[in-house]
C-alpha cells in the first residue's frame, strides 16, 4: 500500500510538467510571440540555449555562456521569417547553413513546444 501511494505521488509530481493542452500557433501568432523576444531552448544537457528574434528578421544565438562552444561557433546571427504557419530560420554556418522550419505550440503564456520539419522536437520558454 505504501508503494502504491508513493508511486501515485511521484506520478502526480511528474504530471505538473506535462501540458494539459497545446495550442498550435498560426503565422501571425508566431510572429507576435517571437518578435523582439529572447527564446530559451531546452537542451539534452539540461541547460538553456538563448536565441534572440529581432524585428528586422535577424536571429542571434549565443551559446558562449552555456559551455557548448566546444561543439560549434558559440555565437552566430542568421535570419528568421514566417512561412505559412511556420517559423523558418537559417544560420550561415550552424547546421551547415540549412534552413529549418518549425511549427510552434503554446503550452503556457511563456512556454512552447517546437516541431522542426525534420521530425525533431523540443521545448522552449520565452524570457
């Protein structure tokens, strides 16, 4: 009985982080949500990677404070734009200059799920 109660408590605690629902954003909503904002991508290393989406279509990623600089150039500025109901971005050298497009789902006022056109997905928060 104690095990069952403990298991239920752990399960309940984990459920706090699971969104009850996600609202897929359209192109206009994506632009309003990102433009002029700093977005922190959750990484598999448990640190957040910041990207700043400027209103002029520039996006700057700065991983210099994350310790990930050993894997790629720590700071780079690329471009971002809205295409239909997706946000697309391209950096000069990151990901070999390839363009990726993302569908975004709002899970809270400042939290998102992103789904990249190559099948990858993750979470982010707007700061």
